[in-house]
C-alpha cells in the first residue's frame, strides 16, 4: 500500500497532465459503441450508451416530446434530446454527480447560461419529467429561473453541460490509455478485488469448458474454484496439503506451483499438477495427471492421480513451476518449465544444468499425455520434438538454457490468428538482469553463459558451446526490478486499449509493465501505474498488495493479478484482482463471454448450476 502512496505522490511531483476521468453512471468506463447511435450522435464515437441504451433513450424522448404542448414541440425538442443524451456522456457520473452524492441526481447538471436560455425560450416544461424535487418544481412554477438554474447546476463548474464539451482538458485525448509525463508514459489501471485473505495464490487458470470458472492454486496445496460472479466455492476443488512439501512460515519456492487443464477437459475431465514433494529428505518436483469426479464437476478425484514424472531438485529454490498446453497445436502436448536446480549461478557439473543436455533441470520439456512411451514411461514423446533423434539430448527437451522461468503463457492470437500459440515467459535473473523470452523449438536461452543480454560465465559465452542461442525479446536491469513475473498478452474484450500488449510484473517491487511489439520486431516497454483514486470508484480501487505472484487469464481473455503483502506461504495476505483500464471500456454487447466460449451440454449446465448454488459463498 505504501508503494502505491509513494507512486501517486511521484505522479503529482512529476506534474503529469491528467485529462479528466471519464466515467459512466454505473462507474464503468466509456467506450466506442459497436453500432451507430440513432439519437445521441455526439457520443457515438466515445460514450456510455450501447444500442440498447440508445433505443431506451429514444423511447423516453418520444414520451417527453408528446407530453409537451404542440406549440412547444418544435421549439423545445432539442432540449429534450440534450437532457436525455447526457446519460451517454463520457462524463455522465460527473454530470449527474453520482460519485459525490448518496444517490445520483435525476436531472443532469446544466451550466447556468444554457439553463437560462432554455427556460427563457419557454421550455420549462422540458424539465418537469426529470425532476422529483418539489422545491425546484415550485421555483419553475414561480418562473424564478435564476434560482432554478442555480439549483440544477453541478457543484463542480467544470462538469456542467454543455461547457465541459468545450473544455480542452476534458474533451481532448478521450479514451487514450496514457497519462503523459515529460520523459515517459504511464498506463493507468484500476483494479477490481475478486478476493482477499488468500494464502500465496500462485496460479489462476480456466478449464476451457465454457463454465467460466477460475481455478486458483495456493502454494500450501489447495485449489479453489471461483464462479463467473467472482464468488468462491467453500469446498476446495483439490486439497493436497498433506502431500505438498513447503515451509509454511518463511519464504519458500516449493509447494503447489501450477495446474493446467487438458484441451479436451470438457470430455475427459483430465488436468495436470506441478508440485514439490519430500522423499528421504530430498525435494522432488512431481508432474501428475488427475481427473475430476464423475459425480461432482467441482471436486477432483484424488484417487485418480497418475504420476507422469518426478525430477530431483538439488536445492530448495528454482523449482520452475509452469505447465501449459499451447493454443493452436494439433497434438495434446504438455509443456513443462523446470528450474535449473537452485543454489546460485547454476553450479552443477562442468557447464551447469541449464546447458546439460542429459538433465531435465533448466529446460522446457514437452511430452504427449495421450500416449504411453517406451520402457514403461507413462507419457509419449512427440515425434517432432527437436532432439528426439539426437542421443546427446533427453528426448523430452523442447528448449534449454533457462534459469527459473516463472510464469509462461500461450498467446491466443489476434483476430486474424497471427501469433496464436506463441509462448512467452519471464525468466528470473541472477544478479543483474531479468528477461522475457519467446520460447521456440530447439532454442537455447543461454543460461548460465548469458543472463539477459549480458555474458554471465565468460568461459561459456566466449566459446561456441551455446548453440542455437535465442536472446530475450526484452531484459531489464536490477535498477528497475529484481524478480520478473511473466504474464499474458491481453486478448480480452473489456479493455480495448490493452489489446495486443504483453502484461507482466516484478515480484520484488510490485511494478507492472507492458511490452508492445513494434513493426521492426523490437519490443517497447511501458509502465503500468495505479490510476487516480477518483478514477476508480464503485467496486474498483487503485492499490494492490505489493508482491506480484502471478497473473491469470479468464476464459474470455480478461487478465487478473495475484499478489501478496508478505512473501510467506501461509500468510493470509494474498489477493486476486481484475485489471481494468479506466480510460476506455468496450461496448457491453461485445463482451458477453464471446472469446473461445465452448458450448457445454444442458445436462452439464444443470449439474453445474445445482452444485454451485449449494456451494457458492460471497467474498
């Protein structure tokens, strides 16, 4: 929280010019309507009304119009339209003062000159259908127009209609994502808190099954289900606390680290876990397959666990911890991202585990979960794995030379399908640099020869030892942050300004960033900052717990931040937030679970509704 306070003070001292904070009556954010407006044309480029709202306003216009005397209609209809259309203004919350009054006013705040012009034109009848204040109605009857206009204007003269439309600070740059500063731009966000009081929430995934449930992994060994209304079921989907190895009382990189769902989960109910166990006082990473219960879609069947592989960890840190299935891939191939084994500087063997071709540590692995392999292996090897025919490598290796990739994602791709399946990872650095990588088949990401773009082990980086070296797409020094947390390319609907941007963070200092690919193939970084408090009203806020543990992506492509105040697995200081761009929203008609929404059977929906009705609890 203090980080946020200092950040906001820094924004003030740097004298960022803020162009107002557009907000609709319900505290959501203005957008560009999908269809042209019929009546409120001035707000069809950027406002608060979709086609449904436009139709309702037109209906209200006709009702008020025909309540006027025939002699008043031609003269006063313009004012009727103007008053009604303020519901669509990008500053509707301010015009109706819904953010400062206990109850939003029923009449838009008018500037005195406009108000006097309307009343002196003989159009006082226009006001009456909108006003429920007996005192103001009495003033209208008395023709005390000065008092009427004083009563119906806004307390803040900057937000009265129509003068606010001529105010350049309010009318320019509407919908743009940046707050402008002398030397840099900061993308302002608000956050919707989904839940708090969680113990180290490390992963948030959906099952691609059309239910829009989110599954949140807690480091101690729990998996919880959140419903589309953000409520959490009071019975965990999975509880492996008695199996998972983790130190509850102090910082630890072990524990339940990830969950991933089979691409055909809707039919086979299979999912995969990445967690650490102890055997004879030695730590192992375990990758296993499990199945959901046949009789309860919100509970895992622990007895169904099938262990796919276990990797001995020489130290307690750098356990990796990511599983994913790649979007757009034909086979059901599970990608496993393992750490280099821990300690400092990858000290294992002559060249370190990252460059050791015969260990699974410091690698991206790729296995076929739908088949069984040779020699009794519970998984198969994809025939197109890059080293499947090279005996110098383990056949599971897809890429090598990674240190401790913490949070990777597979891009859904843009509307044209470009970049679908591209895997982007944050790889935590050693002493100097954090990096973001795009994982390609057979790529060598350089560790321990390279850290970021820099040479770490001069004996290795000055030789020809590192073949197929793939440099990061971005690296930042420890003056910026000290522990990267990889994220997602935003492909959701609600925040159009964020589309196509890769959003990631830093665990150590709580900073959030974006990367945007440029036409020349380079990537440009920008900072994300909490918006002003008066931009984040209603159920939104402009602060979050400091340590960025992970990011999550919902079934419809919206992004979430998982963070904690304390870096301790058992500390109940973890929270989950949805990212919201306060500068521009999206037409609600476009954002009703329309991204990769899989249709599930009516019988399954019936079971889901019954179970979730019985189990759902509020925050």
